[in-house]
DNA sequence: TCGTAATTACGAAGAGCGTCGTACAATGGG
DNA sequence: CCCATTGTACGACGCTCTTCGTAATTACGA
């Protein structure tokens, strides 16, 4: 109802509010791990529509929200799109090296299983 | 029914059967993370009764099983007790450095939050 | 053999998760 | 102004999870 154009704000946990258990849980889902892996290799933030997951848009929205609310990613509106990016700095400050190891482990497992990522 | 004394066998996933998502999920529960943290600082394998968790024994058994079936720990009977130990070699071979980072992150978070582990 | 300590099995309650479908909202372009 | 694009809200379904209580199992020791 406010007159501002892009007032759509998204709730993010502050760095202090991020919990290890929440991050691990967020990463323990195959779809979300896939999202995070694609996001990690990207230089810039990506729109949700960039990710082509074998689930509906509703489900995709749900997974993005879980990732955001756990502190793994940051989301911001830009026009009709919503840009997503890893919160690398926050995660590395809280859990040094953790994300890198998870990404590396995911890549190794993908190779090992012959699947992709 | 067999005449052997300690035939009680426990099903463990082979190294190849361990999945990253399963490991992350297993570690995403506070109780299980607590168990793994205590196990990590121990030199030898520990009995279930060593761990004093704020849940009942039934629940503790459940968590140990989740950890075993995800490949995080190994369990073996010895008398009336059941000894538990981290599968460090398997985990490090599959996901190099991952467990160490998780343990380190858990310790950092415990310090940060003033809780313990 | 009997008792005790350690752990499991089973069933159940309650909550949460992943998924979907449909209807809705916001933005930008013609 | 209308429409296409992008993403959300809501309700629902089935499944899994965490937790418990109680009964049962196993092994050791007296």
C-alpha cells in the first residue's frame, strides 16, 4: 500500500543469527544443494528463472526461501526478477572453509556417481 | 539362534554408499551434532551410555542409528555396550576436510553463543 | 541361574518437509 | 492500458522426522 515502487523487502537473518544446523539442513536437500552449486560457479547474482530444476515454480520458491532464511543466500528484487547470491563473506566469517568443502564434496560426489551438477 | 556369542551385526553403508546429502542431514540435528562433537574429541570409541543427552534413551538410540546409516559413525557391540566411533577415514576420503570444518564451525558457534558442546 | 545394566524394538503422537496446483501480485514493455 | 514475465501465497497431500513410553533383548557377573 505504500507509494514506493520497490519496497518489497525480503527478511534475511543477520550474520549473528545464522546457525550451523540451519545451514547444514538447508544444504542437505538435493535441490537446494544443486541451486547452491550453480550459484557458486556464477560470477554475479542469478535470477530464480536461471535455475531449471525438475520441480515446479512453487517448490523452487520454497527452496529459495529456505536458503535465504537459513542465511545461505541473499535475495534482492530487481524489476520482475529476484537476484540470488551466496552469502560467502558471512558464511566464511562464521564457518571458515565450510562452504568450500561442501561444494568440493558435492563436485567429487557428482563425479563419483556419474551424475551432474 | 546361532551359537556364536557376539553375532549381533549392525548394518553399515559401504564407503561408496555414503551420500553427502545424508551426511549433511545427519549433522543438521543438534543432538546428533553434539554426539559427533563429543566423539571427535575422544581418542577411542565410546559407549552410548557415555553420552548424556537431554532426551530419552530411545531417542538417543534413534539418533545413533541415523548417524550410522548415513555413514557418519561406525558401531560395534562389545558385551552389553555398543561402541561408537567416527568414520573419519571414509569421510575424509569421500569429502576431504568436510568433517573437520563442520567440527570447527560447531566449536566456533558454541563459543559465539556461549553454549557448550 | 538369577539379576542387573545396556540397548533395542515397537507403536504412537505431533510437527515439519517437499511437492504440487491454482490463484494472485508486481514489474516493465508495447 | 494491456499483457507477458516473474515470482508469491495459500491450501493440501503424503511422507519423514523427532520424541516418547513400555516391553523385550543381550551380555556379563555373582
